[in-house]
């Protein structure tokens, strides 16, 4: 028998992709205005900027890396029952 039979299969991560504002809103369930307010105060990942290399004009206004959004969700604190109780 070969050692390959005992090796665990590898699972590759899905390729990185960029999300539109509508997709980010759908994934996070956060309103557009709240999302931009979080970005403004470094509470949410910033958009990536894609520019035309010749004209240097933006090609798209708001795109986020999926991995950045997913990491932000993973880093959110868990809901603690004691957080909502008065002291």
C-alpha cells in the first residue's frame, strides 16, 4: 500500500473575489449609511480602489475584498447577555 491512501484530502479555499456594496449589505445586514460610517471610523474594512492605468479614473466606486468582509464578521465579539443589563 502507498502512503497516499492515508493522506487527508486537501481543501482549497475559494478564489478571492470583490464584493459590490449591495453584496456587502446583504452579507452583513448593515445599511449603506451605517456601513460607510463604520468605514469612516475604521470599524469596517476600506474599499479597494481600481483605476484605469491610462486615465487614472476609478473604474468602480465601491468594492470590498470578500476575505476582508469575512474576517470582519469572524472578529465580531459574541453577544454577551450581560452587555444589555443595567449596572
